[in-house]
């Protein structure tokens, strides 16, 4: 799979539904089919619905995509696979409008595809940052609705970020004495999140959730950092010096993030900002092996709690509302699917 570097090679490898189903089967059951109901391994394939497998012992029918980002989707798996490939390999990501043109689907379908795949880019069990970590805050503009983005009229989102500082020769972090210069280094993994304010509570919550205890924190001397317990604080007071000189790697990440948000999306929206930040983190942390990120994306998707359209827009599903008329048409691209 890693050898399929171009889109043409990728489409050849996953040219039809059967090849996609076979790939998902191996991803889901690497040791062979395992019935989620009885645990037995004998199964039959349903020719009428190639994604479904029926247990020959208990009769339970299980879809190969149930419980994944593709849960209950009507779309062909080829469309899902090509969308995942484009989103992981394109250096600046893909907006829903761009994906609509690339895949030949409606804008709503493209939007739902991108949102579900972005949710799969976040791994709640990922390893925290460690060693030496630069931390700082920045502001990025956001826009409301579908109006054209105008920087002068845009609101501001406060974002906090952290990046590992790695030695170039060893590719490992090496803490130094306080106030020492970290020369001949590069950036490692990053973390980004929107915070409500610059209070100690907001900053401490981010650090505790994303940085391992015992790590050396290189900061701008903000008064909230010394209160953190279990970390080695090495402040770099900016003063009249430019912040990107004192903390170069986190500000390089901020610069790339701002250009990406304005260039690809013409300004982020506050409602889904954390999802977009997770997408940027996913792509940045895999920038040296972008072409194998597709497998990582589907691997995470297979362990992700499936999200419906109504979950993504954070509204109640009218289908489940009492007293709703069955004749009322609802926008959807999903259909029922067996779980397990």
C-alpha cells in the first residue's frame, strides 16, 4: 500500500468495491473473521451486499465498515478511499469545495466526508510530548457564515500550541541548562488547541493533557507556567526581541497554520475549529511520510466511535423526535447498517 504514491497508482490499487472491502476486512480482522456476537469464526459472504458477513453459528450479520468512519454510508468505498488519500497526501489538505470537484459529489456529501475523516485524524490514546517542548499562544482570525473573509472584520480565536525540540544529529530531545540556546535543532511533534483565555486554568489544562510530566518547558515567561507541577520551567522572556527568535519552532508551526487556514479554508469557523486544528496536527506530524498516512487514517477510523450528520452539526436528529411526520423529507446520505 505504501508504494502507491500517485493518485493513479492508488486508484488502480482500489479500483472497485471488492478491493476496498478486502482491505477493510484485513484491517478489521487481521487474524480472520471473529463474530462480535458469539466469537465464532465461520462465516458466509452475502453476494447481494458485499460489505456484510453472516456468522454461520449465530446468524449475526456484520458489516466490514460498521463502527468506522464509513458507518452506514451509502457512498461507494472507492469514494471514501480516494477522499482519504487526497486529504492525507495533499500538502495543504482539501476543503469540501475542492473535494467536491475532485470526486464529483455534491458539496454536502463532500463536507460530510471531510468532517468524518477529520474526526479520525485525532487519536485520544496518542503519546504525550516529552523531552524539551516549546509552548506559546497566538490568535487566528475566524469568519461567520458563508460571507467572504475580510481580515479587518474577522473575530479572533485564541490558540495554544506545543512543539517538541529535537536534536538534528540524534533526532532526540536533549534538555540543557536553563537559559541555554537550543541551536542545531528541529521541530518534532506538535499539539494545538483552542482555549477560552490566557488564564492559568486554560493553559494548565492544555499542558497536562498534552505534555508528559518531567518535560522541560520553553515558554515566553507567562505567569501561568511556573504554577505547573511536575515540569521543568525554562522561561525565555521576549522583551523587545521578536517572539519567533526566542521560540522559533512553535512560531514556525503557528505561521504555517495561519497560512494554511487562510489559504485552504479562507478563514476557519469557531464551531469546528478544534477539528481543523487536529487535521493540521495530523498532517504536520506525518510530513516526512505523508504517503503512508492513508493507512494510519483508516486504522484510526476503525477504532473511532461513528459520528452521524446530526452529531457533526450538533443538533438532535429529527427522525428520533416524538411526533415527527414520516413524510417530512430530511437531508441525509446514510442508511442503516449492522454494528459490531
